[in-house]
């Protein structure tokens, strides 16, 4: 069973290697979708409790990104590199993590499924 949960956070960044206007400091209302694949436990009927998923992602990722300048965490915080950063923090904490998707805008996102 695949379980998905969506998270939202606000953050600013600048892309020092970008040739266009994104080189300047600006902000986004990011959305992060985390997907975990696990067997459904027969007794509970649950693969992973949504509240457990919320707690893990909130503590390990969202609390570190929300209302921050992402350049304080990485030199060139593109959506692609941010996805890798998130993945590296979640894989030790979430058995069965199979995918994350980061929306930088409502219409633009990256999907990461590990290496």
C-alpha cells in the first residue's frame, strides 16, 4: 500500500548559478508530498499512521525549512537539490520511503525516488 501525505512550508532562496531572475532572493509557498510503501498491518488495517508520518516529516524536515532562507542550508538550493536534501533526512527515519515530490509553485515540481 502506498500512503501519501502533503506538507506545506514557506521559504526563500536565491539561485547563485541561475542565469535569470531566480538569481535574486525570492520566496515560494512550497508543497512537499511524501510517499511511503508498506504492507497493511492485519490487526490495525493501517500501513503507517498519518499522524506518525506528520510527526516524522514535521520534525526532520518542515521545522528546518519553514520560514527559512534555504541558502543557509545549502549553497545552491534548487528544487532538485532540495529534494535530495529532504530524501537524505527522511530515509533513515521512514521505512518504505519510495518517493517525494516538491512543488516550488502550484504548476512546477520535481519528483525524487532515491539514487
